[in-house]
């Protein structure tokens, strides 16, 4: 292949790459697959049911730090979730960063899972259920809600936090859960 042919092939490849795909609301699978190429941590958010005060939880991978001063974090709740109204109405919540050995909590708090049944449970100063031995926990009061398409972005002001310095995180990538070993 001549140098000119190689350059032409590289230009065609770059043009094909630049075209990409357009999001299709009628078929979101390809976009979901592309978004799933970003590895994220896994968090469990807990609060109290706005109707009866019982503990509720939801597994998310949309957690992010917003600000150190003031101390703000965010996560996003899907509008389609049965728990959406409870979390968007909650005055306080706790975000638990899960370790790789806590993978079972993802199925426990799925739609058909047993939830808090049989778990050792404590409550923080706001009465929010908190779980022991997570990599980190952020106790928050709701600071703001923002509409974000089919999700609500919930910003929390961190009032207390806890952390463990040992253990690897539970990660989510390509539709599945796995671990990550720091420094490898």
C-alpha cells in the first residue's frame, strides 16, 4: 500500500469515526451500551419512606462529588423507579459506597429482593437507615432537586461521613458488577 493510499484510508477511518451514532429514543439500547462503557462505582442510597417512615433503599451508579465547600454530593433517581417520589421528598438520605464484597446488596435491594429484612440496621441522627462496613458513607440533607430528563438529580449537603481505608470498590461496567484492585 502506498503512502497516499494509507493516508486516504486513515482519513476515511477518521470520517467514519466522526459520524458516530445518533441517540434514538425508540431504541435506546445502543446508547445504553455506549454509556455502560464508563466504569462507575456502586452506591446504595437509603432514606425513610415518606408515608410510613420505614427504611427504603435504591442501588445507583450515578453518585458524584459536587463541592468540598460547601460539602455537596449528587446522585440521580430514575422517574420510572417505584421509589422516586420517596427519595425526591426525603429531607435526608445516606449514600453508602459499596465494596466488592457487598455485591449481594445489589440484588437484595432490587425490585424483587428482600430489602432490609434480616440486616443489622442502625439509624443516623436524622433517623435515616445506615449500614455498617461500607467503604464510605455520606449522611446528607437534601439541598436541591434538578430535573434531568427521565431522572431527578438530587443534591445533598454532607452533614457527616464515615470511611474505611481497606477494601476494593464494587464497580459497574458493561451491564455487570465486578471489583477493582487499586494499584494494579
